[in-house]
């Protein structure tokens, strides 16, 4: 069953409503944490697919996940088996080497 925010507010007991109001007036740290935790929980439940082969990741306990990228723009890739992870990393290494060669060529022209 899904609720709209208005429905949820209508169903909250008076004491909890005052607590929420107080938290929001102080910056909403507690409420933000509750929402963040719920979003993280929902993201973890979503079905995933192997980045390399595209197989559905049904059993998330036996998967491999890689976080990569710059600090302000992290990316997440999940893999069904070690060989898919290795294949992905080999591809990333080739991309990095190609970029290094291109940068050396550009710097060498100056």
C-alpha cells in the first residue's frame, strides 16, 4: 500500500506531529536521516543487472559491487561473477591507458 505525504501527515499522532515540527524547525536532521535510510533500503531492494553480461542479479549476497569515479560523481557497477568483474576492470584499464597515450601525444606536441 502506498501513501501520499498528505495522507501520512493526516495519520500521524499529535505527539509525533509536534516532534516532527520541532525537528523541521531545527533543520530536520532526524527526519532527513529517516528519509535517507528509507531511500537506501529501497535502492538495495531494487533488482540489479550485471554490468558486463546483463544477467539479473537475483541473489544479492553473491554479487560483487564496485564504486568508482571522482568523489563528487561516484558510479556503482555490480557483477554476477568474478570473471565479469575482471572483464570490466580490463576494459577500464584499456580506457585509462588510451587516455594516457592521448595526453602524452598532446603534451608532446607543445
